[in-house]
């Protein structure tokens, strides 16, 4: 859930998505769901000579399983918030593991 929460903070920001088929699309993040499916608006294909059929497309939905990389502007990433969320998730994971281990030991 950490990545889902992180990407929700980037709604409205410009990002670049690199797909597993080497297509790169730049656009404004409109929405993201728990499966990391992404909806982009005002897109621009970064290889228009290779994918000319996509030049007229303005909005797109990208299935999370076909994403290779998400490129972000460093100014859009709140590193402190991300570190705090990571620490909280780790503590919660340890707490859950301790409770499970105690229940198994009984």
C-alpha cells in the first residue's frame, strides 16, 4: 500500500511512464488505483517516429502490470514523507509478525 499512497500524492503532477514494450509516455497523472493502474491526461509519446499511431491520443489508461519504470521529477517527491511512511509500515509489519509468532507459540 506504500506505493499506492505515494502515487496518490503525485496526482496532478507530470510523470513519464516507461512500458515493458519500450514505449515511453509523458503526461499528467490523473489517477492511480491499488493495482497501480495509471490514468494519464495530456499525454505525449516520447518516440513519435516509432509510434505515430499514438500521436492523436490525448488520454490513456495504463495497466500496472505493463509498467517497467515510472520517472518522476525530483521536486515532486517528498522524501521525508516517504521515509516516515516506510518506517511506519515496517513497524506495523514487525508488530504483526510478533503477534502472529505469539499466537503460534500458544
